[in-house]
């Protein structure tokens, strides 16, 4: 792989002005000894943190990476004078993979500039970690040396159900102990639950306190909001939830205990694919990524025609809906659909509440968003659309520029953000009619029902169910709001993904030279033809997306663009 060494920006800095005690440096080095770096590997903090194979746990250096993430978390906590989070997961990846990502104090993704620091330490040999840690400490804390001694580092962490998790936690704890971090191990959690807890801890004394920083607090907050927004509404029939044989299964079952049943005016949730006893079953022929990629229901979901179904992914931060009709045709309602469903509801509620003119509502999409979805939002809902590069961090930041920002990737990862201005307006507005009161009560409940820290499959599923109940819609009603253009996603393995550099929110290739011209030529051959190619953030592969007026044309266009990628990737 060929890309600039992120260490360059650190190594060229002046001599450190903070010198750590020798015993601390020795502890860092000694703690890292069981977790050596692999000289032939190059690690990079990508859109989903670090992620790689972990079959034999230590044979790919992931334990070394996890150790260094503990050191970075200590620095980040001191810099922000706040608690930060660490989640050990590989999300929708196969069971033999694992990974790790850092959670910033507001429960959002790690600040982008710090991804370089994480990459620096991950690529540092164990015997030089103390030296590099001291350098990074000076790089990040130089403006205020007192931060070193006056601010204790605080970290909370959790993991998903992968077999490699416990071993990797051992490596993480070794790093945290080496640099005297105060930490709490939350054991098994969904990724969104950890993000929730981080935000709760850091907003406890704020006017915008997020909630009780416990797993029980998460369930109680969500259940209370669900009951409020569901008042007087009825959910038609059960929803079958495929939990990808991941951590979402036991956590969803626990949440169900707090929710009103269908007989009580609540919801009937049927949990399937919740086998966490066999780690190898994780994401295998099930889960949101399987459904989205294969365009079919999991083989063992036992879904019948007309059943309302949805799938989470392995760490429960993605969700997609789907059903089969009486002709046994499969219909997917992905992240684009969830975004438009949520936007319709929130726009309706703000209008009824009489506050729509004071709030700017918008939707954030990526290049993967179906062209029909973008057209529906702009021409029918008449809401602005922002297109960003792939990666939740990009969508999250763009959504924060709206008063109510709805963002979802097509894969089902997303949420809704309410600005401080929107929250204040919604909470303080006085209703002038029963209709306005209902709308304001519903909006207030949505602020709590939706996990604004990060995309949360369970929270998003409940929000979708609420909206469907309010509109008395079936999944077919929902699907008929617009008709998706047929599309195809293809993964092309390449020797070096770094040569594929995309611009314009990843919709066009800047290099290799000439590749985009060939893609444009093929797109022009089809009615509503659109395609793009972008390098994967986690593996040496290029993702090709294509859509066109018919399924046959979309598949042909995808195949042609994939051949362009193969040709340039082999040069």
C-alpha cells in the first residue's frame, strides 16, 4: 500500500518540552511486550477505526493496535478533560474479523485530526511506544502543560460477541493500566449503547443532559419516549427483527421488558437470529449487510409474505427493513427509505406545531443514495439535500449544520440530530390547540427516542415503527412513496486501493487518470445511468455502485465499471 507516513507530521516537531517519568515510560514498554507489532503490516485508522482479521487473535497484530488505542484514549481524555470511549467490534464484518474505534466525549466519532495520531502509534514498535507516546503528548497537550497532571484520564469501553474480544480487552487493559487511566469495562454492549453512555457521562451537569449513564438508563429513556410518542396510536401486527446473531439480540430482548406489549398499545417484536453462543454464526447469512448486499431475506428468518421484517448488523448500529409480497417478490427499504420516512414525519410535526418556519430541516446522503430518493426529497418533500463522502463522521458533521438533520447511509446506518436551537424551541413552545400540543409532545419524545450520539439500529427501528403507526402505513405504503431505480453494488479486489482517489463526495475518480472518462462513457449509454467507484476504507478492494432505468441495464453498467476498475487496478 502506498500512502504518506502520518508519522512525518509528528517526527518533524521540535524536541518535547514535557518529559515523562522513566518509570512511566518503562511501564508503557513493558506492558506492550506481549503484543508486538508485525513489521510487514501497515495499520491505518479508517472510517470505522481499525479493522482486520483476528482468527488467532494475535497473528495480525490487532492486539498491538488495541494496546496503542488505549494510549491514544488516555491522551484524548486529558486533552478534552472528559471521558472517552473505546468499542471493540468489527460491526457487520465476518466473525473472524475484529477491530476497535474511539468515541469522543459527545458520543460521536473521533475527531479526524486525531486519526493521524492513532495511526502513528499503531505503526510504532513496542520498544519505541514510550518515546512516541511522549512525543504525541507534547504534540497534543503543548498549549497547556498543566493538563498532564491536573486531568485524570477516564475511559469506558465495551465489546461485541466475537471470540477474539476477551483477549483484545486484556491488551487494552494493559495499556490503560500502564498510563494510570481510570476505566470502566461495560462488557458486552451494542456500539450505540457505548456511545450513549459516553455522551451521558459528559453531559450530566449540562442543560442538555442526555440521560442516565447506564445500560438500564438507556432502556428506560427509550421506553418512556416510545410510550409518549405512541399515545393513541396502534402498530399493526408484529415486526420480526433479525439480530445477525450478534450483541443486538440479547440487548433487544432486554429492552422488550421495558416496552408496552401490543395488547397495551405497544409493540410485538419477534427476535430471530440471536444465537450468541456460537461466535461463528455472527453475520453469517443474516444481518443488515447480508440483506442489503444479497437483496434477499436471511434463509432462516421464516418470514412469510407480507410480514414486516428488519435486520440489524453485528453491533446493532445499522438497520434495514424489508418484506416479500404475495408474489414472493423481495422489497428492501434501506437507509434512504428510513431517512425519508423520518423526514416526512418530522416535517409534518413541526408544521402542525407551528414552528416549521423557525427550523431548517435537511437530509444528508452519500453517493450510494438511490437517485430516486434524492429526487423525492428535493422535489416532493422540498427539503434540502447535502451529499457527503461515505463514512458516518462526514454525514454526522453535515447533519449538525441543520436544526433538524436527518442522515442515513443506504446501508442503514444513521440517525437524526436536533440542534440546541431546535431542542430549546421544541421544549419551550406553548401549544395553542390540541393538535399543536400533540405535535410538540411527539417531537419532545422523538428527541429522547432517537439516539443522537450515533446511528442506533434499535432506536431507529422503534422510530420507524412509531412513524408507520402515526401514518397507518404498511411497508407497501412506505415503499410506494417513490420507486427506487434498479441498482447493483459490486466489490472488486485490487492490489492497491490507494491509487483510486475519489473527489466530489466520492462520486468521481480523480485517479487513475482516464478511469473516470471510461465510467462516464458507459453511464451515458443507459437511461438514468449513474455509477461511481470508490476505494474501500477497510480492505484492498474498490466498491462499484451503478443504477439505471432497468435491472438489466444497472447490472450491465456495474459489470462494465467493474472491468474498468480491474483494468486500471492491474496496471
